[in-house]
C-alpha cells in the first residue's frame, strides 16, 4: 500500500531533498565538465547554465555575495556565447 500525503511530506523532509538542492546538484555536475570544454562553445554554455542552476541555493541561504558573483559570472559567459565580448 502506498504512502499518504503526510507520510510523503515527512519522508521528503527527512531525506532533505528540495528543488534548490536538486538544481544545485545538476549545476555542479555541469560545472564539472564545463571548464574542460571551454575551447568549444558548449563549454561556455555548460558553465553559464551550471552557474545559473547554483544561484537558487545561494539565494535561499541568503549568501548575497555569491548571488551577485553568480549573476555577473553567468552574464559574462552568456556574452561570450553570443560573441559580444
């Protein structure tokens, strides 16, 4: 028999999984591969998306210096992707 709503919520809280943590894991994975591919366009894309996926977690933790750094870094990568800089 399946879990009811309260049991599922308790399990998720116990496990500690939420959307910002999941996005951060995906972003970290992208950032593991991005620097090695910076000689290609895909490296800049992986880094830009990876940094953007890390931003919700640092915003939730109220680490404003890292939020600002992530915004500036991802902006720089996007400008590089579109050959503006």
